[in-house]
C-alpha cells in the first residue's frame, strides 16, 4: 500500500510539472513547452546560380519557429545572364501562398562597391531558393536580377534573409507567436491605401512586416506605429536618443519603384511606440531621422520591415 501511494504521488507531481510548463504570454496566445523547433546556427553549402563559379562561400542557417534565418557571403565568379539565385538548405521549401501570397522582400545585402541602392533579397511561395534584386534607377525594387546585372568577377556580396518554411510551425517551440494582422497609424505618408501589416512575437522582440501604397508624402517625419499595447524596451536598444539625433537602426522602408529606400529607426527618447523614417542607405548619417518626402517619392508601394525589443517580453 505504501508503495502504491508513492507511485500515485509521483504521477501527481509529474502532472503538475507538465501543467505548469505551459506558459501563457498575453495577447499573442503563445505557449513555451519546449525548445525543439529552434536550432543553433549551422553551416551549409548553397548552390549559387548566375554568379559563375563563386569563391570564398560562407553560408549559415538556423530555424526559429516556422522561419528559416540565413546569413551568407561570397565572391562573384564570372557572372552570367541567368537569374541570380541562392539555394536554401537541402530539403527546405518556402511556405505556400497562405504565408507568402506573392514575391516579398525577405532580406537585404551589401556589396564592396559604391552602389545606387541596397541589394534586396526576395522569396516567393513554394520555392527552394531566394533571388536577388537591387533598388536603383535601372528599374523596380521588386524586379529579380540576372547575375551580370548585379556585378562582375571578384566583387563580394554579404546578405541575410528570413523565410517562412513549408511544414514548419511555431507549436512546441520557443516564444515565437503566429503572424497576426494589425492596422498601424501611418504618419506623413498622405492618404494611404492597400495596407497589409503583420506582426508576431519573436523571443523578447516584435517583428513587423507590411506593405501599403502611399499618398502624397509630407515634409515631416514619417512614422509607423507598433501594434496596440506594445512598447519598445529602451534598455535593450543600442542607441537611446530623440528624433533630433542619430537613433537605433531597426529595419528598412522599401519603395517598390526606382527610388531610395530609407532606414527605419527607433528614437525611444521621443516615442516608444513609433518607428521613424530615416535617410537613404546611400546617404551619410543614415540613422538620423528625416522627413518622409526627403528620399522617397509619393504614391509608391512601400514595404516595411523592422524588429524591436518589447517591454515585458
């Protein structure tokens, strides 16, 4: 009988432990049950198309919930007139149209030369590679480029990307919430239309991605609001400042047409609920806030991507 009571007590304790491990995280409805869906950074050898025989290839990936994170660097070989691509790790395919309705900006890169704009990286639904673009006078910022349109032999490219993956989900993972729609306040972008914004919790931060069509841009600081109830944690940003000074770089606002994209900035001394427009990536003092119409043009489709730490997460 004593042995039976011991077994029952052990079972009860185990049940209590598992019940207490399902932690609720507020309005995102996220549970942290285990860490099985997250991985450490791991090296892989990608297939690069359009760049001839590249050299000094360095590529790493990791899983974060339902998302693949990539970072890479390589030196161009003899570039060709073929669509520029970099393959995902073996066996991985981007999510379908439920998460990626059409071609999207997945990340950005930089080259070791003076260039008219940042190098964009794209993802499309249900593919096993990312493609390359550039935002300059040659055409649309969402145009996929050929290898020989990006550069020539010996030039160096370094980039990063974030890609939702087919069959990956956030259940059973660390504190990564589902993508949820919201309607931000967009200031100094005129009368906007076709707004589509999503956010999710990622550890101690909120990730935001969105697209909208701007109206007539104003000669005043542009800003995008965070989801309701969320506040930037100023103890975790690298630069604490107001809008009269250089602020913390947290992302990019990217016009689709041939125009300058600008930095997205957190100026937490002025506001912990807004992300401000900065300066073009090709202009000095990129982290200094600037008017919405300073480097971007009116009536364009704008893509927004940023990530900031949140108080209480």
